[in-house]
C-alpha cells in the first residue's frame, strides 16, 4: 500500500483558512501591523485624537493575528473540529480589511507637517505601512472567500 493512501492520512484535514494561512502575504501581516502601531506609539500621538483609532485597530488586529498564528503553529484547529474555521477566517480577514482601510485613511489624513520632524516622519511611515497591511488583508479576504465558498459547495 502506498504511504499516502492509508485511511489515516486521508482523514487529516489541511490547515484552516484563518488569519495567516490563506496566501503568501500572510507572513507580512504581523510584521507590518507591528510597524504601524510602534511607529505611532513612539511619537506624541495623543496630541492627535484620530491616532487613537489607528492604534486601536492596529494593536487589536495584531494581537488577533498573532493568536491565529499560534493556533495554526500548534495545530489547535485540529482539536476543535466544531469551529467552522473557513467562516472564522473569512470574518476575521473581512473585518480586518474594512477596519484597517478606515484606519489607514484616518492615519493618512491626520499626518501634517510639524516643527518636530520625528513625529511627521513616523506618522507618514505608519500611514504607508497601514496601507500595505490593508492590501495584505484584502488579499487574504479574497482567498478566504474562495476557500469558504469551496467548502460550502461541497
């Protein structure tokens, strides 16, 4: 009997489409998200109230992305088969895309030249990285939708 044709090997499911598994952009999300909120946190962001929203979105989704990465690395999803992981991945990536898009727009519109060039440079860089993370989550939303649709058709 071939090694890949045993009944045990056929019962193992592939990784769920949650957070960090759906495309090649996934590895960049935690890194770029970390850059967004650390670039803002290293400045006097409290002087611009709009950066509070950007910080909330960036930190919240960074924590969730790291959580789903740990779930994936430890293969916890195989121990909890009751959870519809493709639906969770679609909801996570879709909400991250929408909220990160709003945060990136707020971030970019709040950047204004100041006497302190450190704040300006950090805020401009965080805006750039916020749009990059938004693109990553948009791609993951698309791939999560494809995975979700293919699981519901079966």
